[in-house]
C-alpha cells in the first residue's frame, strides 16, 4: 500500500478516532497519524505541523461534519483562508454518518475531494490512496 507522511483524523468521537488510528497504523499507510477533536483543533494542528512545509504536515485529512465547537463545514470555510501552497498539498475526505442531501449539496462548493460513510475500512483507505496519491 501507498505510504503518506501524515494523516489527520478530525472527529469528536474518541472511539472512532481510536479505531481509525489503529486501522491506519495496521495498514501502515502513514508515518504519523494525528488526531483533532474539532475543527478548531485541526486548524491548530495544520498551523503547527505545516509551517514552512514541515515533514509532519498531513497529506490527507479525514473530516467529520457534525462536531461540537467548530464543525466540519466551519473548518472547511476557515481552511480556505490558509495559504494556497499549504492547501494544494492536502486532500480532504469527509468521513461521516451524515447523508443528508443538504449536507452533500453544501460540500459541492467546499474543498473536499471525496465523501465516505463511516466506518472507515481498508477498502475505503485503499480507494482514496489510489485515487488521490497514485505516485506516492
């Protein structure tokens, strides 16, 4: 399987983060798996890890929609204000249980490459890696 430098999981559910982190570690698809519990924390992770193209800047973000504090939509709106060079290097995938048509329509205008329903599994991870990181 393809191996990325870092993946960021953004979800307010500790169990989901634990299971997804274990899956990604078992698949050995990233040197590092980072976790943020809401959008605000995820922005801080990006600020800290991606300054000057840092080696632990996530190449892939799995983002939940429904979170307390800054939710996935609010994160994406703030994310669009980051420097373009930083954003171009990151693939964002929504990983959520929300299949509300209004949510899907809202995502059309935001920088999301794919939409996956929870739970994350090895086939979904492989599909994302093959689709968005073919040369990695």
